[in-house]
């Protein structure tokens, strides 16, 4: 795949994902839990590049109690809000 096409797909995926984050409940699997940085990595279902080799998306956590409730491998639904350049989990539900 040419580098121009790859960059174009990445920009499209980011733009698409940005609009999705602002409007929907997202579903995925917890990949990483990093309480020290205040972030959880989630492999999202149904987004561009969401195959097994895709890197998880990092989300800031608004409520620190979430760290006690999830572990890698958990299936979750999240409501996310964009604040500046950060994506922050506003609500997380285990499935």
C-alpha cells in the first residue's frame, strides 16, 4: 500500500473515529489498564483498523474507581467525551 494512501486512510479513520466518539456508545475489549497514567486502552469493535493487530485506543478515565472494576479482556461499553485532544470515558459498563 502506498504511503499516501496509508496516510489518507489514517486521516479518514481519525476523522471518522472523532465524530463517532462524540456521538455514540462504543463497545470493545479492555486491552490495558494503566492507573499510574490515568488511562485505559480499549480495542474498539467495528472501527477502521480494529483487527487483532490494531493498537488499542487510549482513553483518560474521569472516575478513578473504574480502575477497580475492569481488567484486560473485559468486554465493555463506554460513553466518551472529547475534551481538547483527550478522549475521556464518562461512563463505562461491563458486558
